[in-house]
């Protein structure tokens, strides 16, 4: 197989491959570290909005609710924006495997800052560290997993779906624990639990590091000494620009999610330009990058709805859902744990289905189209609940609707991770994964912007228009799927 036919450099040796349940043994290590990173990330994120807008008497900072939701959306966007830095460090300096480890260390430091530093100081320091660390870990854990499979390996979608199961076990358990701790002992106790979770993830990663063998140890495009000076100058200029934007009032807490969205959109366009013009990208790889563009846009649309779980739906949970379960009232932050229950239950079934179907499964563009359309339909189902007054929306009805979120996510997100690793140019493998996360970042920051338009008085219109936009985007992807598939150049 020629280099132009495979975007992956580290290929498994089929004769010597160690497996568990039919998958490379290294999957277990990445499954574990991602599980604990998501435990800490979602455990913190589900109480973050409440911490920002609850009054001081309730342990919060007393910010305006729309400002708080915008900050949550912007923070989520910045996490995914920082994946480009994590991807660059992996490709040019450390390699993927070491970047995953050091990213986890920085994440843990961020959660510790949130737990022990008071007020907006703790929020600022903690969220910056978590964003940088998560960006480094997320892009490279997914890319590293991709190196365990050959491009033609029919197990890859099943492997990424199992990996996604680990993500969602963490996403399920994190909010449960931090929500209870926040209600009983305050927000800082919840943030402390997130720090402990990341520490457990790092511990298991170090203990079982040998499972990864030599995968991800090679620096794909090493940084040369002449290139170092321009990089340092660029970092300094960027830091000055950020400080000036804040000092002059160009960037404020109120417009942070809008600015974040704009920055990620511009960065995405620039990155696509680099990939499509670089001499290090072969003609076949360049064609595959073009196929990735409509998937990128569809992914952003999907996540702009899905990530409202932590913005608009967090408020909806607090103000509209009746959380009484057998006479006991659960924390509103448990909304973050509902959808992962479905993922945990359905992931093995999806993994089995994709593995059994192999190359007979629907193509990636069709899976994407179904995922985006399903997300739009789920939003329409929320509109049906607008007739309930006050805090009376049945939690079981919300549980059922979030099952639609889960099915849509399984049709799109693990598939997106898998296809990105196989469409990626060899010299930009980790950075291509960072570009995938840019689309998630656009959607996440948009989730903060869109949440400002929600109110209980306009629920039908809000859910109706949002759902219609997603369905329209999915139909467009479905219509152009033959073009996308043709330009994927043999990647299923």
C-alpha cells in the first residue's frame, strides 16, 4: 500500500497484535484515561453555570444568567480551540502519547485551582488550565486510538464506539457525584471531586502505559531550531492581543461566547487553507480534506444543539423539570448524567452492529446526516412539553427525549472521530483531529450564544426553529453524500 493510500503512520503488526474482546489491547488504556478525564470535565461543567449565576447566599458568584451561560459556552469552545495547540505540540514536539499524559496533568491542576481559589480568580485560572489540558488530551487520545487500526480495518468504528462508551461512563458518573457534593458541601467540594477523578485517570494511564507499545511515540513533523523563534514570537504576539482585547473592553464576559465562535471560525478557515496548500499534503490527502469540509459543518450544527445540555437545558432543568423521584428531589445538575445512561446502554449495541455490518454499514456521510436530523427531531420533541406550567415537566419525559440525543450522538460523534483519523494527512494527523474538535468548539460556543434566546414563554418557537435548522442541515449532507463519499478516496 503506497503512502498516498494510507493516512496513518503507526500500523499495527497483525501477527503480534495483542487484543481484548477482538480489539487492540491499547484501547483499554485510552478508554480509562478518557473515562476519568470526562468524569472530571463533565462533573465540573454541569455545576459551573449554577456556580456563576446562583446568588452568593446559595454559594454562587451572582452573575447575570445570560452572561453565565455565555461564559459556559465560550469556555467549552475554548477547550476545543485549544486542541489545535495540543495537536501542534504532539506533531511537532512531544508526540501523541506524551502529550496525552501531560495534558492530563494540566487538567488536574485546573480542577485544583477551581476547588481552592475563591471567586472569579479561581474561575479564570481553573478554566484556562482545564481548557489547555483538555485540548491536549482530547485531540491526541482520539488520534492515538486511530493508530491502533489499519485504514481498511472494519473494527475501527466498533473500537471508537467502545472508546465512546468510556467517555460516557465518565460523563454519567461525574455529574452524579459533583452534583451531590455541591448540594451538601458546596461548589468547591464538587470541583475537588473533579480533580480527584483526573488524578485516578493519570494513575491508571501510567500503570498500563506499556499497552500502547510504540504507538504515538514518534514526532510526525519535528520542530527545527530555525522554526522555534517565529513560534515564540507568534505566542508572544497572541498573548499581547488577548490582553489588549480584554483591557480595551473589546472582549467582555457578555460577548465572550460570540467572540469565541468568531475566533474558532476564522481559525478553522485558516487551518483548512494550510491543509489544502501545504507541500507536505499529497494530492489524495488533499482530496480527502475537501471531503471533510461538509462533515465539519454538519458536526458544528449538531453540537450547537447538543451542547445546550450545559447552557439552556441546565436552566431548563433548574426551572422547569420536576426532579422528584420516589419522594426525593435529585439535584438539577443531574441533567448531565441522563443522556450518558442511554449511551452506556446503546454503545455496545452500536459497536456490535458496526462490527457485524463491516463494509455493508451506511457510509460516513449518511451516518452524519441521520445524526444531525435525529438531533433536530429531539429538539422538536421538547417543544411538545411547552404546555407544562412552571417546574412540572416530568423527568421521565425528558429522559426519553434525551434517548434521541444519544442515538443521534452515536450515529455521528464516534464515527466523526474515526473518519477524521483516516482522512487526516500524514504530516498533520493530530492537528487534523484538532480541526475536527474546532467544529465541536464552534457548536459549543454557539450553544452559549443561542441559550440567550431561550425563555419559558417562547419554548415552542425556540425548540421548533432550532430543530428545523438541524434537520435542514442533515438533509443537505444526505443530498451531497455521493460527492463526499467519492472524495473520501476509499475511506468508508
